[in-house]
């Protein structure tokens, strides 16, 4: 949120209860009263030599072949859960595309452009940030692409 404030990008903060252990994206969408198509998860992948970040709707699955093609790689695979903190500075369930340890090449599913705002993790479990997908893309130098399984 500090990065959004510094960039003067408007956003809305949404909090939700994590005590029930339900932190999957669809549960978060329901807890925050949002359309699951408008709530996005942040996935970190590796090509072997480079990390890539993909931001996709919570109810959809990242198509690794499309993701690799859009990243200009032969293939990408999800990084191990145990490595999320090491590479991003975030924990599983609280990984935000904003403010990672390093600015990795990032792609946002093109469906985000259908909405005035989308929700992404605020960097910790129990916190979501609602922001314009165009502002988000500009802030993290992301591009839009077709990334999900049909």
C-alpha cells in the first residue's frame, strides 16, 4: 500500500477473517463480497533461469503453456511453496504482485481489463487491495495476456 500511496494510485483496502483457515481465492472472494472473476491470485513460476509472476482470476487455472509462450520461454513451472518467501518476501496466501523483493517480469490475465477495478493480495493473509488493473500494470510494469485454461 505504501507503493500505491507513493505513486498516488487510488485503491481500497478489504479485510477478511482468516481464523477459519479458508484462504483460497474463491473463499476470499466470498468473504469480501466480490465477484470471483474480479479477484486475482498471484502465482510465481520459474523457467529455470528466470522467475515470472502471473496474476490470474482466483477461480481459473494458469495455463503453463500459454504462460511460457507469453513469457518468451520454452516452459515455466510453479516454484515450490517453500521458496515463495525467499523469492518474493511474501508467504503463501499473502503474495502480492506489488512490492516483491525484486520486480520480476509480470503478466496479468487479459480478463482484468474487463473491470474498472480488480482485487489482489495486500501482502498478508486477511488483506486484499482493490485497484484499477491499468494502474496496477503500470506500477509493476506488467503486460496483459491470455493466461488461463479455457
